[in-house]
């Protein structure tokens, strides 16, 4: 197996919401990741926590689909197993004054709240989990992404929901909460032939959901806007760095000469340096 960090660049016409968001946050990072196909040297523990919690939620709904209803103890056991057994070497704790237990407890709390509240009340039907959407928007652009869950309410209304493990609940601006779930809802409308769908975010740390109505016309406008933004990015020839606090979470911060990583947030960079030191020492 090669040690090369180079992956195949993402096909130029495939645009996800996170691809556009990365461009908006730092065009230089976008260039390294999406155009040069470089792999980031680490992923943050926040990202690992999000993936692990999402996997447990997916398992819960899959179990329900098979007529089972996992108890809180089973859910927490599932989380603990994933957390303890699948700890990958590339996971970095960015905040140097925190340890992994902070995140472990946070994950447990989110799942406890979810199991006791939203899940207990939820009578909706699940149509798909981790549903991949891929919609051609123009000759040059396709929209792609994964929705956490697609279903129907007890009244039969189509919905798409995205589960969020972030602290902040987001605002409606383009790259915060933004149009991600509504874009998935627009695709779901096409796939299912419905006239209207609900697009929601459920904030696991707060136990709250935000819902937006998306009808055909709104869906069409959202996809058109996304296409225009993606085409603009596709035509860019310059990719300036935008250093800031997010550099601490950027897996290129060891090779980027523009990086600004405060000492208190240097866990990712340190992990990379340790790995590179071990590698050059033959470890
Ligand atoms: S370290 Fe900062 S400036 Fe450099 S690519 Fe990453 S986010 Fe951009």
C-alpha cells in the first residue's frame, strides 16, 4: 500500500454542500483538497464524534425498521463500543486543554436526550437512511450529498432531516445552517414525485428541531442558485488562503505557510508532527 497522501481529485463536476462551504471558508484549502486531491493529515474529534453519533442513530432507525426498539442502555452500549473500538490514529483533539472523555460524555448526553425525547415521540416512517442524492444541474455541474434520513410524517408528508452534533444551532445564511437540508428536500421531491416536503435540522445538543417547507418552486430556485454558485467556483483561477481560527481544524496546517494556529488549539498540528517524527525515525 502506498504512503502517498494523494487521492484522486473529486470529479470536477460533482459539487456537494461541503465542497462549496470549504471554498467559502478557505479557497486554498479547497484547492488542496478538491483540485489536488490531497488527504488532510488528521480529522478532528468533533468530526469523529459526529460520525459515531450518526452511526448510532442510523442503527436505531434501522432497528426500528426491523420492528425492534433499542433501549437506552442498548443505544449507549452501541455508542461505547464504537467509541472504544474504532478509535482511529488520525483523530486529533484540537483543544489542547481537553481530553477525549469530554467528547465521549457529550456523545452519551446527546444520545440520552435523543432517545428520551425525539425518538420516543417519533412515529414517522423511514424511507431511507444515509440517502445519496446526485442530481445533474447543468452540463458542468451535478449536486451530490447524503441526507441522514428521509421519511414520511404520520400525515404522509415527505421529509428530509439532518442531525447536527454542533454546539451552535446555525442561522439561515448560505454556509451556516443554510440550504443543505432544503437542497436534499428538493432532490427528494424529484425522486418521490411529491409537491411539498419538509426539510429539517435536529440539533442533538439542544434537543431541538428547525423545519422549513420546500415546494417544487422553492426547490427549483434552491438548485438553480446552488448551480450558479458552483459554476462560479468552477471558473475560479485563484485560490487565496483565508487564515483564521479554522486553521486549527484544517488538516493541511502543517504544510500551509499561511496557517494561524493558536497554541491552545494546536492538537491537530501536534498530532501530525508526532506522526511525521515517528515516520522519519522509522517508527
Ligand atoms: S491552514 Fe488555514 S489558511 Fe491554510 S489551507 Fe488550512 S484553513 Fe486555509
